[in-house]
C-alpha cells in the first residue's frame, strides 16, 4: 500500500463506525481539558478563602498544572513509543480521573498542588496524542477543519464547569467547594469510560503495521 492508496482508503472510510468512536474519545477528552484548565480561574476566590492562600501560593497552584503539562508533553513521544498511543491515552485518562477525584476528596493545599501536577501531566499526554491519533483518520481535505473544530470542546468544558459552579455556589461559598469539585469529577470519569470502551488505533497505523484485517474492521 503506497501513501496515495492509503489516503484514498482513509478518505472513503468516513461511513464506518471508527470515526464516530474516535471523535467521541477526543471530544470528551477536550471537555475534561477545558474543565481542568479553568478551575484556578473560576474558583480562585473560594480557593483563596478555603486555604487562606497568599498570592504567591495561588501562583504556585496555578503553575503546578502547566508545569505538569510541560512534563507530559515532553514525555508523550517516548511513552507512546514504549507502550503505544492507545495505552498511553487510557492510562492518562485513568490518572486524570483519579487525580481529580483525590483532589476533590482531600482538598488539602499540599495534596491539591500534587494532584494538579498529575492532572497536568495527564493532559500533556492526552492532548497531543489524541490529536495525532484523530488526524490519521481524517481525510486530507477536511483534516484542518476538524482539528480546529475539536478545540471548541475545550470551550464547552469551560462553560460546563462555570454552569455547575454558579448553579451550586452562586455567591462563591467556600463551603460548597468540595461538592462542586466532586461533581466535576464526573467528566474525567466519562472520558475514561468512553476511551476504555471505544478507543482503537487508527486504520492508517494498523495498515502500516500490516494489520489489514483489523484496519478494515474499523
């Protein structure tokens, strides 16, 4: 199979179940990404009151997530080479879910910082690897559009977290912080379940690895 024939196969595969499954996996992940990335923005006032934080501590909590993202992004290539893309994503979603759950349960400033770091590492792997996997299905003519469209689900995550926050703590009551954080755990859980149930490698990758039967079943 040369590259031209392979692109034709991928371009004609838009009616199979695989694109629906991989889109659900990627979109759910970006919703969770939007939720996690905006927590320190939306909840900065109740968090500051709950932990009695100084400005320097707030900056440290915010930076921990992005430091984790940097670690995850830099290690994603090595990790996917060692265990594969689908395993890397599934493990990362598991880390994301457990870290968010533990962060919500503990709500201790030290634990909050540590688990935000782990959340960042998971997101640093999830975003580039899922986009890489998704792009290998997409036909060339629509690849750019759908990769950009995927980022709209990041904004959906932002809106969902804001709605849940203002529905449960309209006056930013710090007493409701644990409840809201626990409710937001639902979205990493949904992402984890969807990816465990539906995520498969791309037809392109399977064909290039001589797994033709698996590729044409997607």
